[in-house]
C-alpha cells in the first residue's frame, strides 16, 4: 500500500487525553502529498477491480437495466404542468412542461447541454404563481454551492439575473412574481479544483427583485450572534405572509418568525431596506414547525412539539393562541401534510410503510384512504387553490409509479395511475420481499427488510445496508442497481431500519444519537447476527454497506465486530469524529454526534466509536482473528458535505495498521472519484461505474459466480 504523509508529532489534547493525528496533512486536498496519495490509491483499487472477470458484464447489465423511460411526479403552477423526464441513459433528467394537462410536452430545461461530462445538475426550482417565470438552482460536480438562474416558461428564454454563493437555500416567490427569497453565504469561498473545507458561517436571507443585479438584493434576515444558524423563508398560500425558519444544526427543530408582507412591505419587499420586521412565533429550538396552509392569520402547522410522532396544530397570529387540530397517532408517524381546497391529506408511516389519508380540514369526522399498495410514497405535489394532487409510489419490487388524485368541491376524490415504470427485463414475480423484526442488544425490536430471488434457497451471500441517523428513514425503494446482485449473483439484500432514523418518530431518532449512538451499532450488529442465525446470509459472505452517516455506521461496526463480516463498503463516511465539526457544514452534525471538544462526556462518547481512532485498538486485539474484512472506501474530490479527508485519513490508518499485519489477505482499498460530490446530481455514467466497481469488489472478495 502507498505511504501517506505521516507526522506523529501532531497531537491534540482533549480533557487531559492526548490524541495523535498523524494524517493531518491529508486534510489539504490541494497539497502535492494528498494528490499523489489519491493517485496511488486509485491505481491500486483500479487494478484490483479490473481483475474481476465479470466487470464488463456488470457495466453492460447495469446500463441495460437503466435504459427505460423514467418520470417524476407532475407539479402544477398556474395552468402549466411540469415534470422531470429521463429517456433512459441521459446523464441528467430533463425538465418538461405542458401548457395544459392533456397538452403536448416540450423541453424547458436540459442540464445535459450545460457540460460535456454531464456534471452540471439542477436542484431546487420554483415558479411564479402564474407559472410564467422559473427560478432554478444549478450546481457543478455535486457541490452544495449553487447558482440561481431564471427562465421564462412560455418560450424558454433565459433572463440575465444570476445569484451566486447560494447554499442550503429555499426559493420562494412573492405573490406578485416580482422577486424571490433565497439564502446564501455572501463571503463563502468556492474552489475550482475541488471542495474547500471552510466552515459555513453567517447564513443570510436575501430578496432578489427580478431585473436587478444581485448587489442590490435586500438583506432580509441575518443573525451575526449565531453564525452557525441556517435561515430560509417560504411565502404563505395567500401570499400575504413570509415565514422565516431558523435551524441550528440538523436537530428536527426550528424557530419560526412571520412577516406580514401586505402590512409591513406595502410597496413590495424590494422597496424597503434592512431586515424584515416580523412577529416571533417560536424563539426556541425545542421542536419543529412545518407550514401546511393558512386562512388569514390562522396558520396550520405540523409539529413534533409534545408529539414525537408529529401532530397538526393551529396558531392565530392575531391572538397568539395555539390549538390542537389532529392529535398524534398512537403508533403511526405523521410524515407529510398537504391541503387541496378543503381536503387535508396526511401521509403516515406505519411500520416503515406509507399510508395516505384524506379528511375535511374543518370537521375531520370522516377519514378515507388513498389506495396504492404497500410501500413508500415519494413526492407529493399540490396547491391549495387547485383541485388535484400528484404523488409517486414504489417499493423494493415496484418501480416508481405516478398517481393523480382529483378532488370534488365536496371532498370526494378519484385516484388514477398516470405513469407506470417498466424497466427492461425486470419481472417482480422472480423475487420475494419480506419484513422481519429482530431483537437488538438492549431488547429493542428493530425492523428489517429482506429481498431475495425466488429460486434462492438456504444461506447465500448477502449485502446488508443501513444508515441510522439524523431522523432520516430508509424506506422501501426500487433500484435497478441491485438486480445484478439479486439475479446474476443470487445474493440476498437486506435493509435494517436501526435507531437514529425517523422510522418510528423522534423517540426512535433520539434512541440512536448523541450519548445513545452506540445503539445504532448494536442494532446493525444484531441485524447481521440475525441474518446468519436465520439462514439468510452465509457467515463468510456477508458484506455491509453504508454512505455518509451510514459510512460511519459500517466502519464502526467493522471495527467493533471484524469477525462478523467478509466485506465493508464505506461510502463518503464521517470517520474522524474528533474533527468533523471543523469543516464546511460539519458543525451542524453536533446535534446527532455531540461536540467532541465541548464536554468531557461527549468527547469520551465519540472517541469510543470514532473509526479513525479505533483502528489501532483493533490491530492490538487478538479476539477476532487476523484477516480484517475486505474494505472498499469510496469518496469524491468535490464532496463539500462530508469532506474526502475523512476517507483518506481512515484508509491511510487502516493500511498502515492492518495492511502489513500477518494473516491479512483481504484487500483494503480506496476509490476516489473526481468531479463528483456527495452523490447529489451525479451523472448516470458515474453512478453505473461506481456500482459496477462495488460489485466487482464483492465478486473478488466473496468469489461470487455469475449466472446469465
């Protein structure tokens, strides 16, 4: 393995404990030493992966499986209908528009024309109320940094306005279509060669008037005494209010302030100067508030306040009075709420599968269910003043299907399947999926989904996936990427819904974060043990995979139980738990991890599981054998969410401590992608190449046999 720049003299002290950080030099992505280390790692991994006899078959199979038309749900603005479309193998999906629901579609925005390599992607977009002008966020190489551009919808012509240094932003037009609220870091620094590690500080809410230069945009809100806060805004359905949301880290909580636009900005937002005047609705981070709709000063909000599974409340801006509208469900988690006319649509999560219910917003006496099957509701799009709603549905064995729900003035509705995806060569009847519950170390019952080929009998090679953090639920989802694994290699695939996510509400999240973070690892280890014990997975052919926080998960589990796994795929992991908060938006993760230099207890907690700092301890142990699981670490040069430094320092330490260990025969590899970020907006060819390499790694590590 290549030598990394190593300096044993770099030592930090945490509450009397001295901790060496010999690979500090790898934090500088532009240094010659880091660049040569990356090149050397890619050379070793590419040579190993090229040795897979099935590599070209995998690439072709994954490509063929992707070659079918894919659609997003429709969303309506004014009389126009918009949707994203990919003909099959386009690097990026294309935005289409129809002037009427039954009208002919035309291309409005094609990001494939914006770069030769398909590395320019489109993120959030927003239309004026009449659907005449579109604002959209454009990103390059997967960076979190965005540029906002504008386009006329009728003829597709570009407007000259351009907003730079945008990050973690909403896009909200005022009702008159004169301009948009957006958020930015005006003093942020971007790099052409890759991601900088500068901390993201002093987020600001701005208002841009169409036709004016960005330099004249109004500063609407800033909080210099709280430089780590994020601030975004939305505009109420009636157009009379601006709702300002403040968040501190990734905790599911926010402050809420409301500006009365008609009263406080009678000549338009751009006509004023200085911060917007507002009424403070909530000035603490005790719970979250999500805007649903409003009737004048009466606001309908979804909140987890005194309701870890969420509930609906009302708040009157005139009287400052709160009332409960829909109480928390006893078992199900309320995940989404929307209103069409007077119909209230609620999406509940029931044992990690979604249910859509409809009731009258005012009396809520009768409840009806929108039928679509067992699985996951994707995007829900609607506007209160329209009579229709669109949503998507999928499961592990159901490709994404799009539905339209039409409502009558009385609240009755009809549901129509609008589009049904049909991947080439996929037959759902060839596979089985089931949900099981297993018991974790502390007795907690944890759900897990298992997908297998119907012909598969007895234990088999298995890929176990998990995440477990930031109140993010891993729901049943369809992907053609896993079909070669299931069909051609006859592997099983499992997803463990461990604590730290939002599968069962905020209590489930809190059970797997901060001082309870070890519960995530215990849950995942118990999932692997269950798969082996119940004859699903062969004990010597079990691979675990996770990305981002899930990368932390699989790395920590591999170090705690190296005897349990044959392979580990660690993608974009948070692996240096003593310095994660010192780069870009990492300070926002202290809500889940704690602050390592903030208190002795939090330091001890993260130090106990930090992957980078546990490699040496594992190397000194003798209770697990001598052959550490095969390791493939994936990262990207432009990842400014979880910097590549985490992966580089970790793989350097693993190779140094374990690579020359007697008996270590399994590979310890890193694959570093260029011109790519944290996975957002990744061009299709890069997705296919990476997944092919993951399966090549598994084939070589597990001696998998291809079946046509």
